[in-house]
C-alpha cells in the first residue's frame, strides 16, 4: 500500500493486529525513550547554562538531543525488517544467505 494509506486508521489498525507483541514493544521503547530524552535534555541544558559558548553550546545540545530519537528509529526499523515478510516487503527467500554460493553439488 502507499504511504498515504497510513493516514487511514483502519490500515494502521490492521498492521497493529498483525504484529501486536512487536508493536507494544516499540510503543514501550518509544515512550521510555521519549521520557529519557526529556530528562537528559533538561540535565544537559542545566549543565551547559553555566558554560555558554555561542556556537558550540546549541550545536552540542542539538546533537545530544538526537541520540535517543536515533536509537528509537533504529528499533522501529529493526521491527519492520523482522516483520518484512508479514508486511509483504520481502520474501522469506530474500532473507536467506547462501553459505557456499559457488559450490557445485558432487564436487569436494
């Protein structure tokens, strides 16, 4: 389906019902990660408020603030990769890697 179809709540509900355990795990990681990000950003801002270097301080705060959202995105990408067959993104044979691709049967 198209990306625009994700605006339809029924499509999203269908995806959730296909992978309920993984979906709840992603929601938990997203929620805890967001709370951790808020806490860390407030701590970082409090520490850097004492040392205000015009260019470096905002750049450092922004860079550190993107670490946890990056981790959350990696977790979500992993869930999509693991369930690619369910979503119709890949076939099971696409995920298999040949052990000896140049081997010929009968030769040793």
